[in-house]
C-alpha cells in the first residue's frame, strides 16, 4: 500500500515549513531512514529521513513552497501501485493532533500565501483570490497584496529573485515587528578602552543578562492583556550568514562566565554560517544583542526580535576624542542602544537599563577585567 508522508510537527508551535530541497527524485528507490527532504523552519534547515522504504511515486510539494504541518509532501510505495490523494487543501492544526487532508501550501481557495500575508490581506480588506502574484511559482507576497490594495499595476522591470528560506522568514519577522511593535530607541556612549574587544559580544550578553535581573520588564513578553516577566536569561545573538540574518540563543547567560559565553557564541555562529543549527538553538530567546562590528556604523536602529520586547545594539567602536578631567584625550568609544516596545517598557526604565549595561562594561563587572588603560 502506498504511504503518504506528511510534514510532521517539528515542535514549539511550528505550523508550517518550506521545502528547501528534495534529497530524492520521483521514481527513485529509497530505504527506510534515508535522508528524504530538507525543510526550512524558524530560520534553520532540518533534514527529515524517510519513515518508509519503497519507490518515490510522487513528490507533491515542490521546492520553495511553504506547506502547513500535516500536508502531504511525498507518496512512497511500489512501482505501479495506485494511490488516491485529495486535490484540495484544508488548513492543518498547529499541534500534533489529527490532521485533515492537506496537500499544498494553504486552504481550499488554492491561493499560496503565508499566514503573515493572509493577515495583511484581512487587515486591508483584500480578497486573496483576486490578487495577481508576481512570483513565477504563483505564491502571493505582501507586496502583491499592497499593490492590489492600492490599485497599481505590478512592475515587470528588473530580475526577480523569489523569497525563499531564511530571506523569506526574515521578511515575515521584520514585517511583523515593524507592524506590531511601537518601538523607541535610547542610545548612549560607552568607553570601551581597555576591554578585550574580541570578546565584547560575550561581555555584552553577560552584562545584559545581569542587568535584566534589575529590569525584568525588558526580559518579558506581551501576551494579550498580560505582561509575562520571564525568570530565565536566554539571550539571542544576531549572526549574519550568506543566506540572511539568524538569531541563535545562548542559554543561561546569567550563570555562564564570559569565556563560556564567548565559546558558545562562536560555536553557534559557526553552525549558523554552515546551516547546521538545530531548531532548538533558534528558539526561546528572552532578549537579543546585535552587533555589526566595524561595519555597524556610528548608530543604527535595530528592530525588536518579536515576541521579545527589547534588543541591545552595539555600534562601531573606534578611537574618538573625549573630555576626561578637563582634558581632551583619545579613547575607544562606541554607542550602545536599547530599542524597546513602548507598550511594555517606559523610556526612563529603558534608559536606566542601558546605563546599567554600560556601567557593567566600563567597570569590568560583566565578568572580565579590563586590559590596562
């Protein structure tokens, strides 16, 4: 009997995944536990093995298409074996409970669109079935919805690059953060003179984790009418990869030394650039630190990493003239910023938190001693 292999629940509220790459082809004979497909979820790629041995009778969901949990991805059986598969699509539930028949990206309208696009269409009063998709695979994007809502015609100029994988997830995350979070940024100078700049990200993660204990509203979630104050300090660190920005998580930053945090940051960054991060390494952060190093500019405004309520930004550190004891001297100076959700965090508290972090860095209380100067 032919077997339908469906997108499994990969945990922590996953409702969909993008087929990043098929590792088998239609008509190919495969063994049980043989690598079957790579699924892109939550900014990482998960390789899923086949639970069945047999012949690949049909690949149902093409590469680059987003499928809900429970959707039929592939049919495996014996050559010549018949199989019936529903032609329509129904939504899959968010959990591991029984799943109705689902074989493509979205519900019975047949329109391919992510949940973020569907929410936007609902907000703008747009009928998705009437939207013209600019992508060659027919998937409707937020731009398509906005173009339709404005009554304009989509441009056909230039080379089109489909949003896939990390870039697609980044677009959805950034759009949601920009749409839902009323963000405000506080920025102040920090004197990094004498600090080991090779471990400055690790020092900042630890300093932030310690400061968050005194400012719990920045280590929180907004859940309906409740503010949830978290009692763990799992700090995300933004890492740039060839495919886009990912945010792996360093657990228990309040308990680890700077050297331990630094080793973990380097391990996670290496895995991120190699595309081998596990899903759990990208989930559950309570706060985020971002730094672009010398390319970061004097100051930029980071976006809050939804559903968090604040993010710490480290900006370019370089020699600058400053006044110390009435004299102009050259110090290693850089800006430190806190961007925060103003619904949850008051400006004075965000400023005090930022100054607390800066004080810990300048005073060496993040867990390392300044090196001279």
